[in-house]
């Protein structure tokens, strides 16, 4: 049985052009990892609203 991580990498490889470099693969993996982590943070309530960020920036001035 294939691990979920391997399957995700295979799917990503299929999305990349045939002439993609190893750097482009690593870049795509990094971006996907960051997006998935961000989505998880949102699901778990770890985020700031726009108004909260505006207020934080206002207090720094």
C-alpha cells in the first residue's frame, strides 16, 4: 500500500510539466506544504481577522 505522502508527490509530479527541474518540484512541494499548513491553522482557529491585524498595526505606530 502506498503512503499518502508518496501519493501526493506522485499527483504533484503529474501536474508539473515534463521538463520541470528538481528545483521546481521542491518549490511546488514547499508551496503546497505552506498552503496545507495554513488551511489547517484556519480550521483549528489559529488566525487573525483583518480587523485584528489592522488594530495590531495601529498599535505599533
